[in-house]
């Protein structure tokens, strides 16, 4: 047990501590411009992190395509099972389908991939995240809004950063040192700012319909873990690739689902409860999850 704690603590502690700082910061009434920070990270820092990581990534093309496929299959399989379950339970798809399908693969997933598997884990996590975000900003928004929204994806800097990073990876291109260093410096802001923002967001959310939130949160975490384990076995993934797939698949409900729910009036209070409860549960179950992937 002591050896296990020595392995897990360096992975879990940074995520918990930085998120807790954000949580405590908000609870103390200290100023934090969430809208500015989210906009900065989403439109500048995170795109730079994606380009910098993919530009430096040395990975076999097969591993690259395999992780991209894993990301797509994770969303499709999880989405199909969630849709069947919600229909059977006579629940509204526009309200509950997005949070059951789209986990927090960015704010929480990428730091875990980095701390668990180093730069290789971060790179693989970004490949997974790239596919995940593309589907979330098309299919995910479409379900929440009730209509297809390709324009949102086209206007998202993250999408363009993904294209640039993948293009550099495919052609084997490199950036000039001055540009690579600049983009890398800006990209380094992304992970700590994402974790701080996650903590601040959790401090401001309120739980509505507690037992429903608990049930759906357990469903999100359990379904994600089951799909991740199954796909890792089917695709024959090993090492960091297997760990990244399972970690990202089993993340709690993403905060972004709350923003979409608020924008399209899809019971945002309930989705806020799902984000809060699923994240709280994941903090308890995360050590066991890391035992599985490590």
C-alpha cells in the first residue's frame, strides 16, 4: 500500500491541490474573472499547448491514428449506450445525453495524462482530446441546441490549432525556435489555469435534485470506465496509450456541458449538480482508477 501511495500521490496531488486552491480562492470571495480566464485559455493558451505538443511529438503514425480512432469510438459507443438508457428511462436527451457522454477530458483529463505518463501521455491525451472536442462542438452542441451547429466548430480556435498541430505532425514540419518557444511559453499557462478555473467553477455550482445527480454521475463514471476498458482491449492498446484511453474515458462531467445547458436552457441547475457531484465522486475513485491504468 505504501508503494502504491508513492506512485499515485505525485499524480493526484497536483490536480487536487491546484483545483483546491481555485475552490478556496472563490469561497474566500477573492476576485477571479472566470469569463476572461476561460476565454484566454480556450482561445489562446490551450491552442498554443496543442500546437506546441503536436509539433514536438515523435510518435508512430499508427499510434497517432489509433488514439484518434479510440477517441471517436469512445464518444460513439458511450453516446449510443447513453441514448438507449435515457430512452428506456424516459429522460430528455437534450438535457442528459451531453453530460453522460462528454467527460472532463481537458481540465482534469490532460493534467492526469501528463502526471501519470509524462510528455507521451500528454501528447496522446491531446490527440484524444482533439477528436473529442471536434465531436462535442458539433454533435454535442447539436443535441443540446436541437439543431446542427457546424459554425461553432469553424469559429473555435481549438479546432484550427488541432488542424495546424496535426498538419505539422503529418508532414514532419518544425517551427522556428523563436516561435516554438513563444507558443510553448503561452501553452504552459493552460493546465494550471484550467485546474484553477475548475476549482472556481465547482465552488460556484449548486446541486439540484441530489439523488438524480448521484445516480447519473455514477452512470457517467461507470459507463466511461467500462467503455474505456472494453475499447482498450478491443484495440489492443498497451502502456501509455491504454492508460490514457481509460483515464480520459472515465472522467467526470465536463463543465462545458453546464455552459451549453445554460446557453440553450436545458435545465442548467441539474447539469451544474451533475458536474459538481461527478467531480466530487471522481476525487474519491481516482486512486482506484490510477491503480487500473498503472
